[in-house]
C-alpha cells in the first residue's frame, strides 16, 4: 500500500463512506452473523458484542498499519452504518488489492453498493495508484456478479480461489477502468489517523 496515503473519507451524491467506530458494533454484529447476509460468504461470525468490538479494534489497527482501507457506508441523511466496503489483501508491490463489501438487505437493490464501489474504485486507481483490483464472489451470488460486471470487472476463468472453490474471481485493470469509466462525482476528505 502507498504508505504516504492516509485513510480518506469519501462522499458521493447520496453516501458518506467513513471511518469505522465502536458505535458501529450492532451493524458489524449483524453483517457478520446474519445467515442471509452471509449466505455466500465463508468467514468467522461475530456472535457477540465483544466479538464485534474486537473485529472493529482489529480493523482500526490494520488500517493504522496500512494493511487495509475499510469504509463504513452510511447515507448523507443518517450516520448509521448500513454496510461496508474495503480494499485489502494487497500484493507485495502494492499494485493489486482485493475489494470486499456487504450491505444490509433492507438497503440492497437501491444502487447504494454500486455508488460506493465507484467511489472506492476511483480512490484505488487514482489515489493509491493500483494497477488491478480483484473481487471474489460465490458463483451463485447473481447480485454480486451483476454489480461487478456493471463496474467493468471481468471474470478471470483461468484462476481459482484455493480457499473457496465456489468463488469466482473478477478483476479490473487500471487501463480498463480509465478507458471505460467516467469520473464519478465524489469528494475525498482527508482524515489523518
């Protein structure tokens, strides 16, 4: 990761992508334990308030160490967390990162994750100067696949996820992003840690 780049909050027309705080623990608990949200994801569940707070502390520590960028998604009309999106799993040369995301079901189907993804792609390619961003999604998760394709990701059928053979790997390269994407209407807000 570019160690000269501090975490930055992002704003879009409708969204505020912000820093994770302890008060977000109820949504972290929900997103990491709800069966519907995790139907296509294999990860450790946060089954208690204490585990959700421990996840938040670890995430903040990883952001401070420059190993992760994670944004809480909230609407501009309410600071309440409704989902999150991140860039993580950076390559050794910091030219490739993996994108992860989840959103409370009551906010799905409204273009919210599409708007958040556009902002994070812009940040990844133009601020972090990544060459490639990858996303891993379950082959049955049609909504996630549509979202990735809509944002110019391409399925790489030559690669498999060794940790989950049901995952498909999608990727977008800087050249494809720049040649096929108009600049989103976002604001970068410096938030030094």
